[in-house]
């Protein structure tokens, strides 16, 4: 085993991520140093997201213009005053019925002040969790690291069980590819794994895995993702 692979193996860490109703972080945002003091970050469902800062004044991103999460994220990252990361969703999701509405309270994640735009589960009809080496806003690179998915736990009630509604996407930058799909269980706890828990679904170096459960009408309850980062 090469020194690089030995080091990566030593850095291996178990991950358990759980997302309940309105808890998935669709987009994690931070202000750049150029922004100065931040006044507010506010989302209005089906309308827009508005940023107000001392130096950036008011910046409005309309969902009619930026109609997918990917387009919205790219527009925010093009601003001098703000930057963001897509997390518990996929770039192809629509923005119009996506986010929890209202003013967003800042929080500290890994020492950085962030504003988390949350998925409105009842509006979007899905819940998701991204297995990634780096959920933070620092410059820690993903490229030399890898993630492995070992198990998915669900305890959800679905309005209309959608065939193959539970999907795993491998995400390579802006390219999202479904690598596994199955019909989820509704009304009871269920577990999805491989080889009785001995197997795992591995992403290529630098890629993320997004576990996403979608229903045609409604979804309530948590999903739990068990994996490894290295």
C-alpha cells in the first residue's frame, strides 16, 4: 500500500447523518470578507432569497430566474459578497417550492458563521442527506478523499409510495448520476444495506453521495445515513 493510501486509511472516520422534517441543509451560505456586517438573509417560498450586507447592500435572487438549485448556487457564488455550497439536495431540484420561508438565523459551523437554507419537506416532498468529506465552508479539498455509504435507515410515512423513490446519487461537480434506487417502505422503520451490512457503495475520489427520498404527495419522518469518509 502506498504512503498516500495508508494515510487516507488512517484518516478514515465513521459518519452518521440524520435528517428529519425541514432539517436538510439545501444550501449553506457564508458572507465573504468584502460583505462587511450582515443585516439579514431571508427566503420567501416560491419568490426569492434576499441578502442584505453593509457593503453589498441588497442582493435579490429570484427563483423565477434561478429556477434550479444549481443555477441559484452558481449565481450566489458569482457575487462578490456571498458564497455557498449545495448540500442535502441535488442541483437539478427546482427552487420555487424548495426552501423553508422566513429570515434565517446564522449559526457557527466548524468555526465559520453560516446561514443554512433548509429544505421545506412538506413543500418539496423529499428529504435528503449528502455524504461528503467536507460539509463546511472552508477550503478543505475533497479531491484526494473518498466516501462510502454503508446503510440507509428510514422511518417515514409517505402520501403515495413512489416507485424507486429512494435514490442514491453520485455527484461529480455538477454531474449527478443515480447509482442506486429502490422503493421505500412507508409507515414502518426499514433498513437498506448491502451484503447484510458488510458491503458498501463507494464514490470515486472527490465525489459525494446524496441519499434522497422523494414522494409524489407527502413525506414525514427521518432518514439516517451511515457511512465512512477517508
